[in-house]
């Protein structure tokens, strides 16, 4: 039964990682309604995110290889440092620093306090409204080639907010990108690319910790199965979202976030769910 539960959570992870609705919040909430009625935990969440980030590697393979190649060549002078792809490499490195530093410094809070469902509900609503405002009033004129180093660092700090379940890694980065005047596809693509080193880093760290100190409701086999499922579902969701953003807005996701937050508050208020 636990393996089936893990697969269900893998599907949830794949469906929600790239949509701006917070995969960690959904894993936290759905876990309470499964037969085990238990929080999957930060370790399970981080490891299954490796699957969804592998989907990013597959979908953006050509872009990622080009960025890494041009960035490496810029170190030896074979490519100018102002080359767009080389510069994107530096921007991703710069943008990864905030979440790496804050994630390391606040590990205990991330595993404990931040997983309070009251906090998750408030964050779902609050950041949903921010996304709606940025999508409504953002100028949407800048493309990825216009990304500056200050903007890259600021977007890195936005990504770091996703350490709180309910914020959404892609949602936070995309929201600030829209507010800074970037187009929807540009903001989403940078959010996906920026997440790759951070998610792989945290996922591999948690995987190593799981080998050294087994624990949590799911075994490593359960988690591996969920990670594979998350990869397949996540790849389909990326393809859908990148097509959708060429013509659609983020309004449906804003409405969903606010509605889910309100439902969660009601369930917590009547005692159907407990904060921890």
C-alpha cells in the first residue's frame, strides 16, 4: 500500500512542480488524506523533485548543453564573456546562491516550522494574489536576452522563497519575472533553468542523508518509484505549460491557489486537518 501511495504522490509532484501552485504544498496536503495520513516529509519531496528536474533536462536539453558549453568556453577566452549563453550560465550560478545558502542555514526550520499547514494556506493565498497582480500589470516586454545580473540575483532570492511550502519555486520566480517586465514564456523558462542546480543539489543531498539515516514514511524503493513517475508526468506538464503561456494567462492558477488556500483554512478550522 505504501508503494501505491508513493506513486500517487509522484503523480502529484509531476503535475504540480512546474505549475505555479507549489508541489511541496500539494504533497504536504495530499499526504494527510492517504491511508497512512502522514506528511511525506521534506526528504521525500526533495528526492522526487530530482525526477521533475530530469524532465527539465530532457525538454531543454539543447539549451542547457549550449549554455554549459558556451559558459565553459568563456572561461578560457574561446567565447566572449558577454556571449548570451555564457552570460546565462553566470546568471544561473548567481541565482542559485541564495537558495543554496538559505536552504543550508535553515534546514531545521524547513523540515519543521515551514510545514505548518496554517502557514501553507496563508502562503498559497498571498503569493497567488501576488502572481495575479504581476501577471495583470507586468509589462511583458523583456526576453531572456534582456536579463541583467541584478535581476538574475533578485530572481534567485525569489526562488529561495520556495523553501516555504505553498510559495512554489516556479511561481515565485515567475511572479518576480513578470513584475520586472519579462514575458510569460521568458519568466517561466528562466524559472525552470534556474531550478536545475538547486533541485539536483538538494535532492542528491537528501538522498545521501536517506542512505545514511533511513527514516520517514516511505522506503527508498517507494521514493524511487515516485521519482520515476514524477519524471514522466513532469515532462508532459512542461510541454503543456510552455505551449499554454504563448497565449494564456496565469489567472486560472491564481484562482486555484486562492481556492485551495481557503479550503485548507476551513479544514484546519473545523479540525479535519491538523497543522502538523
